């Protein structure tokens, strides 16, 4: 069982300290990168380590570690080579690049070469469709690759070189990249000064600058609120919203004598509707339409049903007007045109011997 170094444990404490005490579970993702930086993958020992420092059980940690493909569950090479085989890159030749590397390296998906240098994987979208087909090495991009260029990259890696990515800093090993993904700076001198963004990436920034579009200002040092503070602020906001929606208290109803100056008793309005009319309004759109249970009304009734012979005649007329489709003539086709087409087909196949006999026989049947 792996015993993690004191440096790793110190970094784990630093990662956890970035979050409020009641939100330490949020540190799980960078902690998984941290244990991967020491072992090259997330081992059972790494899962146990993360569970212990965060006060979780191993099932909770394992559920996260197995959900994301960036956490490897078995030893991985120094360089993870990912070839995009999704729609855009595939159309542009991504599958050919991947197949060429499989044959050249002698490994398949998620397999590592015997020297432990290269782990190959086919990847879904790598979010660089403007540069397809793309390949990444430890998540740094090689844009517009072709089979020969991809082979050249992996051969240089296996020989101890570090080819320069199209975009981004100079290459590092997967373990070194995992340290950066855990939230620690690249300590190599001048490493982040290498490389540069692509033209397609800068296009949006140039358009924003051209049209004067800027992001709203913010303070990157704004502290993260604890869960208790966030819950308190949410409760206050909810109370304010409910108070804004609440209707204003209604004024007390005025007495009749205050409105009319009369003390006479209330009398029903002359248009007060009877229960029968109200029932009609409820049941039918038009209140003037009588309903069966309204007293004093006569509801029209349907006339006698048609005689059976009338229905039979109507059915016969419909059948005569809509001849069903058959093998000989589709419904709606003109009979003369059908026969003419059949004769032309027989004439064209007349020189085919047996074929002609079959066609004639079929025509005669039709």
C-alpha cells in the first residue's frame, strides 16, 4: 500500500484550506489530481487517502474518481496521447490518425507502450473543432495533425524529446501536469512563456476589443462564504422577494350608508341569475342555450337516424369512387398509361430470351 510523501500531505492540507471548513468536500477534485501526481494514477491507496483527509467514505471518493476520464484507474505512461475521433475531427481525418498510432505503437485504447512512455487513447470532443483534427499530449494541443505528424510526435517523446505544442506551454510529464491541475504553479523556469494562442482562439477577443465589449469587473480575492453565511444570505433574499410579492393590506369595506347615504336594507339586483341559468353557463359556452334540466325549456332532439339502406348506398358510392390499389394498377393511375408502359417494358426486354418470357407472363397476369 502506497505511503504518500510528507510533501503530498502538506499540499493536501493547503488544498483543503482553500475552502471554508464546512465545504472541505469541494477539495476532492484537486486532491484526486494530487494523488495522481505521485502515483501516475488514482490507486485504491489514493482513494483511501482522499477519504481520510476529507472525512468521506471510500465509496464516495470512488464514485467521483470513476466518473471523470481525467482520473486514471491504472498506471499510465509519462505522456497521455489523446486523439479526437469525434464528428468534426473524424471527418477531417482523426480516425486515420488514431489508427496509424495504434499500428505504429502496437497498443490500443487506454493501453501503454512497453517502455512506459506513451499511453494512447481515442477521445471524444477535445473542444478544438476550429483546429481539427487535433491531438493532445498531457492535455496540450497539437492542431491540424496528420498521421505522419502524429507519428513524429510520439517518436520524439519516446526518444526523450519534448516537441513544442501548437498552443500552450512546453510539454511536461503526466505527473507534472497533475500537480498543476491540483492548483499549483508550474515551477519550471520559463515554461509558461512558451507557445501561444491560435488565431481562431484570439478571434473572439479581437471582436470584443473592436466593439468595446468587456467583462464586468470583479475582485478575484473575494473570499468564499461559508455555508452558514450563504444560507443566511439566501434566506434574507427569499424573505425580501416574498415581501415584495405580498399584496398590500386591503382597506376595510365601507358600509352601505357610507357609500349611498341610505340605511335601507340591501335588495338583490334585478339581473340576479337563477340557479338554472348559472348551471347553463357552467356547462355550455352560451348561457342562452337551454340544458335538459332547466325548467320551462324545450331542448331540440336529433331527427330519426338514417335508414340502413341509405348508409349502404353511401358506402357503395364511396367504394366505387375510390378503387383500391392492386398489383396491376396503383390507385389513381390512368389505365391506358399503365398498359402502354407495360407493353414498352415487354418490348425492351424482348431480346433477353427467358427474361422476355417472364416479363410477358407477368404482364399477362397483371
